[in-house]
């Protein structure tokens, strides 16, 4: 399939977070015809440094909240598409305090959909495989676009709610929407609260890595650059009203990932602590991305997980000034939770 008209002006929400900022870099590097406006509230998870240094004629930053309808009235007209990444994204935080998740993930999506409807702007919604709940370790199936929604955590239930709003706004009001549900991302600019950066930066600061439960929970890892290319593919070639699952066949259990990190960083294989499990901890996620690959011709490029992990470890080693300011508060919060 060939690319239908590449959008000239896109509004990227959450473009100062981990995956959103990697997408902004991807667009700047690969699609010179597209201008990006980043809308980000700069919560604890947003960092303007993630997009600093990008050419001013390609990327404009607007500091603001997706729940601010007046701001959206001023900002959305003139854009060809909204790519909606902004969210409260961390499961452990949603268990400690669900309220911001309801506001940003549900109300924020509602506000953006209303703006997309009012100004007839194409809308792409970034979601997660967690809306499908979890699989048993020995289940031969993986998630597909037909898997029923069965979210487990306050985080994933608010993401599921936001997906359902998108479907309703497409069907009822004709909003030109697509949805993608992606598996666990890794790469640069990921907050140190998340599994892989937490363990790398623990080792770099002399703290022992922490593994939840029995360490056998499985995540389906994808490099964030592959997520970006998949989103661009769906934005430009996807069928309106459709959902596409994004994954790179990267299933691994947590203890295997941790042992890889320990080995690459020259640590003994047992140099970590077992800690309290996450309440309601999903056992396994696994994505079947056949629809995206066969219908739109997308394929991941970063399929060597070990190599991607080594590059990610190198990035955190070389960018201490990026993560050090957030490390102590993040670990203090985990310590309070017994994790
Ligand atoms: P993140 O927490 O790193 O970044 C979220 C960004 O959104 C931050 O920059 C934050 O400041 C901004 N934000 C939060 N609330 C806002 C608001 N009310 N208004 C404007 N901006 C706001 O998150 P991430 O890991 O980059 O995830 C991005 C998206 O991808 C989310 O929608 C998430 O559900 C989805 N996703 C994440 C993963 C993953 O592995 N991290 C996997 C699949 C899908
Ligand atoms: O210190 C830790 N030790 C540990 O064993 C942390 C922080 C996590 N874990 C485990 C829990 C999970 O099984 O590692 C796995 C990954 O944990 P997270 O990084 O918190 O990710 P997860 O809960 O799987 O959700 C992520 O992928 C799907 C993103 O945070 C979500 O935004 C996305 O939707």
C-alpha cells in the first residue's frame, strides 16, 4: 500500500514524555514535510529536555493541559491530525492514586475527541495491550484485535475507557479516528519509575535492582522507534475506524530481562532483591500484529532485543544528568510501598 497524503501539521499530545518525544524525533528525522506542535502539561513524567535542540521551524512546544477545552479551541484548528500520547502511564501510581488517571486518560481523551469532532481533524489514539487483561503463561494464544477487553488495573481500565470513547466518537459523530494498542516499549527517555530504566539506574547509583513477585511475569518488548514507525504507518495508511495492534514478537519474562541487564553491566546474576508483588499484577502480555503487518506492510527493525538493551544501558550511562534529578524521589516512593 502506498502512503496517502502525509499530514503537514500534526498535534502530538504528551510529546515531552517517553514515547511521545521519541515519536517527535522520529517525525523530524524521517518526514521533513511535517511540522509538529507538542502539547504537554509537563507532569512529573514530562521533560522539555526530551525535545530540546530540535529545529524551531519543525517543532513548536505548547505548555498546556489536554483537559483545557479553551486551549484546544485555540490550538486544534489548523492541524491535519492529532496524535494522542498524553496519559498517566504507570500502573503502580494508578494503584496508589487512581484519580489523575481518570482525569487525564478519560476526560482528556474526551476533550480531544470533542475538538477533533468540532474542527473535523483526523485523530490517532495511542493505547496499550493492557486493555485486554492478561494471558496465562502456557496460553498458546496472543492478543488480537478481536480479543475482548478485560483490563485489570486502574491505569488499564482508564485506557480501555478512552479506547471505547474513540470508537463511539467515530461511529456516532464520524470522527476520522484510528486506534493502536502497543506492547511494552523500551529505549531512551523512559522515566526511571519503569522496569528497565529503574534497574539500570539502580545499578548506576549502587542500589540493588528490585524484582516483583516470582519474576516470571512476561512482557512483550518493542523498541520505541518501532512503535513510532508503526504509528506513522497507521496515521498515513490506516483505515479509518480501525484498531491495529503493534508488537515485535519480543516476549520475555522479567527475571530474564533483569539477568541480561546484570550481565551487560558486569554484575553477579543474583545481585538483586525480591520485593512485594504488584496488587493485581498481570501475568503475561503477548501481541499478534499480523493485521498491521499484512494490511499496511509494517515490520519492526529493532528485533535484536539484547542489542537494543545494550544501547539503552549505554544511553542511561551517558545521560546521568537527564535522570538523576528524578531518581531519589522515585525510589523514596517505591520504598514507601515496600517495593
Ligand atoms: P509517559 O508517562 O512517559 O509520558 C506521558 C506524557 O504525557 C508526559 O510528558 C506528561 O507530561 C504528559 N501528560 C500527562 N498528563 C497530561 C495532561 N493532562 N495534559 C497534557 N499532557 C499530559 O508515558 P509513555 O510511557 O510515554 O506513554 C505514552 C502513551 O503510550 C500513553 O498513552 C500510554 O498509555 C501508551 N503506551 C505506553 C506503553 C509503554 O510501554 N510505556 C506501551 C503501550 C502504550
Ligand atoms: O521495579 C520493578 N520491578 C518489577 O519486577 C518494576 C518497576 C516493575 N517490575 C515488573 C512489573 C511488570 O511485570 O516489571 C514489569 C514491567 O513493569 P512496568 O515497567 O511498570 O510496565 P507495565 O506495568 O508492564 O506497563 C508498561 O507497559 C504497558 C507501561 O508502563 C504502560 O504504560 C503500558 O501501557
